C-alpha cells in the first residue's frame, strides 16, 4: 500500500489538501452512485457490525437522511489545518488521559456549527487507525441541540479489520480519506453507529474527547483578519469539485468565458500559539546547564536557550532500512528489521555553543526498535 502523500510545507499546499478532503467527503455523503451515495454503503456495514442484520426500510430512510445532512454540513463547513504537532498534543490532552470530562455548553465552545479539522501529521493511537481529520455538525439549538462527530482515516484502511464477507461487499470510494467513526450527542445521550473495533475507530466517548481537545487547543475561537493579532492565517484556495479546480480555456466564439472557480477560506493554525503551558519542557537541574537554575523556576528563558553541546562517542546504531516508507509499511502490517550501521563520533546540541565537559552521552542501540 502506498502512503498518503503529505502536502508541502507551504500553507497554501496544506490548505488545498484540506479543501480537497472537505469536498470529497461532501461527495462521499451526498453524491449518488446508481442512486445511492457511498456513505449509505458504509452506514449499512456499520449497522450490520452491531446488529448482524441488514437494514430495514425505516432504517434505510433514516440513514439516507443522515447522508443528506452530513453532505450539507460538509458543503458549509469551516476548515482548519492543524499544526504537525497538534495530533500528539491532542492524544496527550487531559480530556483523553483523565478519568472524566465535563462537556458544558457545546454551542459556546464550538468554533463553528459545522467544521472540519485536517491533521497533516495524523493522530496516532496504538490499536486504532491513524486519524487524519475530525468533523462535527450541529443541528438545532438549546435543549434540541444535536451534534454529530466524525473521525476520518485513510480509505484503504477501512476494510482491513472487517470480516471477509463484509469487506468484500462494501463498496469504498477511490478518495484518500473516509469516515471510520460516527457519534451523535443529543442532550446527555451519546450514541455510536458501529462496532468501533471493526473500523479501527475510537469509542464514542473518546471521539467526543478528541473534538473537545481540539477545540480547547485552538482557542481563541474568533480568527481576526489581522495576521499580527490572530492565532490563525486565512488562506483563500479554489473550491474543489469532483471535476477539479482547473478552469478550461477552450470555448466557442461568442460564448462567455468560463467563470473563475469560487474561493474558500481555509484557516491555518499557528504552531507556537497553541502549545499549552502544562506541556512545556521541565527545566533541568544544574548538572545539565552551564548556569545552575532551580527546577521549580518558571521565569526566564526556556531550557533550550541554556543548553550546551555534548559529545557522543557512539560507533554503531540501529537504523531503519526504509526510512521514507517506514510508516506506510508498519500501517500495512509489515516489518522493518533494523540494520546495524556505523556512526562516527559526533557532537549534539545547538550549534555555536560551548561543550559541556560534565555531560558524557553514549547511546546504547536497541535491537528490537525499528526506528533510528
């Protein structure tokens, strides 16, 4: 299996990738294929994994309505591009690591009624598929508020854990991403649509915690057009459609030229402004810095500003033989046996700093770890 290409480092490239995800998910839920959208096939499979029965007529009509609502929400969604480090910070957020969370009023904390967050570096959990996106859709207000949450993963991973018969009879789209977990919150009732284990998806409570963690990390909720006063950049990209965004130049004489594609506003979250204070690096003791500093001192510069260089006398190290394809191989169920390669003695630490003679480091390679 080929890995999903990671968009370029430019904000515009990541914004275009996020817009393509939004448009393809809107088509997934709303665009019919032989009269039925792809989303209906996925919902039918999710229903079977829970009940071991096929959809009834009433159930089919309910799920068709759900597909229509999801498609409309994606067409109107605000889109955010998360920083590369946000996936890891969400996985370590207190909402996910604590025993319980307090939901509160979702209408007050949600950054938009319909939203999609794209993660260039996905959220990884040990036993789940990597999550490349989180989405939410709100209907009603007050006591009648209903919120639908979705987790989004690579389409090629959806059928890998399904029973063989279901995997063979579930048509999947040819797009890179697809929902793998759906949850609805009505009042105090949280309901899931499938057996999460078969889709590598989080439990309904975990999906809710994921969204609340993202909303908490990307505060403030209002983005300003002033780049100096905002924690987000606004990038206008052509609105993606099923036929693409490239305008045609061929036209007959006398006809109007094709209109320029519509633009969509994509929000790029800044990296430094969304690092919570609780996850900052602890300050080292006086045996690792040039100037002794108490460990409980929270004033002054970060410890990285005081770090000196140190010598590493390592001669050999275990390295992955496929560093560029390592993640794709592991996600596909393969292995990367490490190879032992010679590494010259070198110096680590910020360039231009003095050497710390008290700090002697020798890394002992772990033969069981495939990473470098």
